[in-house]
């Protein structure tokens, strides 16, 4: 037996239907054709090559949404990844549809902690062993538990409760398959970088976990983060880059002897095109272009959404549009629902579908002023700035909050220039997913809020509400007026902008 062997491990995560390339300064970047071309190039240069994806192939493009992920699976079948772990957005089109999609995939999709509640049976294969050049590489899939909140029949399934449970399951799998002489063990996770760190701390070195390749938090690691001797990496999101390990495996001791890791940009300077894949992509694209190319509105200028943890122009636009249309006092729009950094000035149906691909209902809740303060204190807690996966909300016009990071408290909170009253009730709108996850994200239960007044569904589609509002409000502009002011931290916040709207609307 040859003791030392070389392995090249390519990895991507959170691709989110990012199929099309972009051009700047004469160089084309990203896109699924060149990504596939690079993978094929490395496979031809390095025979011992594995390509793995750490979840969230779905959502983010109209091509994916129109075909409910089937187009994505067909395109990925051309690239032929060796193993893919389940991401939370793979469940967006429903559990039944996901089971159909999984049957269409010509590659293994794994997840160890997605199970039927009644008998604890795994819905997907919990692991997959890739055999290459007489080596056995064990991949174990781990998914964030929040996926349960997005499944309509979530009462029938279950997931691990915490990282400790996940670590114990990993240990059971590793112990059960050590006898097969596994040369390398890789955790293919979709739980976020901070959870990956916590997971690595709980791994028993005797289990032999060698690497964690993660997703979900869209982190572009500059170098592997080594915790408890285990390197952890992520490759950002989309198709503009791919992660690459070049590993020397010690087959006698079943461990890594040496490795190098890098982020490789997907650019036309060194990535060939996959013409077979392009032909299939053009087929899907021609169908969607014809259907979604009509113009919805023209904004006064291009608006931006530069980051999830700050107030943004697009966030203000969407929050205001939903509040005005639904007639609530406020609307809390999740930053993570906005999937692109720019919009306009011309906005087509496809532009809106790609920047806001989530077609969930809108709920209206009655919230006391004292409860609102608790919710905002939870949203702005110090933990969110550390990189852990937390939700940040864009707030509609009329709300103004001033937060001190140093004192960890709200300094002022007002609505329409009047201080929020603790005992007064305000109507607040949420997307359905964020209504369902309100306790986790904002620290208050639906049961407690229901004591004020029963929550109601105000609209069955937030997307339809946005589309109708934008189509009937042309030339929308913004003017500077902060809604969320965060003090004592130079990197925090982000000046907010208010949408210029007819004053009669603001009096609803």
C-alpha cells in the first residue's frame, strides 16, 4: 500500500442559483459555466479530485424559482459534484418536492440530522463515502435546525436540538465506519461559521474528523480557522469563487500529513467554459427571459443593500412598501430576504424576483411598546456583530431607534416622532417565516403576542404586494433620515434613507 497519496478537494457553498457571469474591465467573473469549466479542468489535471457542495444550491435566481429547483438540479447534474449536503433553502419548495428533486439528482445529497419524528429514521442518507484511487473519504452532512421553521409539515420531522447532539451523532457515524479504513473524514455542514467553531470544539479527536467545510453564513474565510485541530473553511457564496484543498493523506495513520488551501476566483482568465452546460442554461434562460422581462417600475436612481447588518436603501423601500400596502403601523423586513446588493433604476419582474425570491405570506401582530423594546434589544444585541448567524430587520418609515453598543441598551425609541409607550399596542407586520421564528430571532413568543390580539394573515404573498406597490409608484427616490442609529462603534449602523412618498400615505 502506498502510504502517502494526493487528493484535491474543491468545495462551494450557498450558490443560490447564481448561474450567470458578470463582466468588468474586460474580465468575466462567476457563473455556472466557468465554475463547471474550472472543476473539469482540475479533474483533468489532478485525477484524485473531489467536488463537494455545502448546501443551498437553490434560491436567488428567477431560473431556479421558475422551475422550483429542477433547473438547478439539471445544471448540477452536468457538473456532477461528488457529494452535496442539504441546505435550508433546499426545503423552500416543500418537503414533498424536495424528495422528488432528490430523485432527479445524479449525485448523493446527505444530511444526518433531518429525520422522521415518529421513528427517528433519516430522510436523507446521513453520510456518503467517496472511493477514489483506493482511498475512502467519508462525508457527513449536518444542517441548521432552523430548516424546520420553513416546512409546512414540520410536525412530522425533527432535527438535532443543539451542537452537542450533532457532535454525538458524528461520533456514532465515525465509530461505526472506522473499521472500513476511512482515510479522510469531512464534515459538510450548513450551520454557519460560528456554529462550525462550536461543533469543532466538541469533536473527540478519536473520531478522526479531519476537515469542516461549511456554509449558511456566507463567510469568505481568508485562511482555514483551526479549532481543536480541525481546519474550518467556507467559500463565501455564489459562483464567483471556489475553495480548493490540496492534501497529502497519510493512509497508514488515516489522517492529513500536509495540506494547502486557497480561494480560487472564477474568472475568464483561467477558467474555460462548459459549452454543454451553457446550452442547457440557455434553454432555461430563454424561457424565463420571455416571461419575466417586462418592466415593473423605474426608480429615481439605483438603490443599494450593501450588507445584512445595517439599514439599507432597498430595505427601507421594501419595508415601506409592505407597511403602506398592508396598513400596519410598522413592518419589519428581514435583511436576509434581500438577496442582491443593488436594484434599479429600471426594475423588471426578473430583477424583483431575484432580489426577493421568497413568496411567503404577511402576518400582522399587535405588539406592546414594552415588548417592542425587548424585541429590538434582542435584535441589536452584541452577539450579532461577532459573526454568529442572527437576523437583522429593516424597519419601515416612522420608526426611530437609537442604540448604545457600549451600554447595551436602547437610548431612545419613537414612532412618528413620539416616544413609544410601554402599554400602547402597535401593529407590526412580518413575513411568514419570520413570524414563525420570532422567538428565536426577537426573543418573544407567538403565544405572548397572541394575548394582545390574535395574529392575522394580511396577504398570502409578500412578493405580490411588493410588485403591485412598485408598479403603481414610479420614480421613487430616497432622502437621508436615519431609522436605526447605533452608537459607540465605528463599524456599526449605516445611515438609513427614507422613501419620498405622498404624505397622505404616511397618515394611514
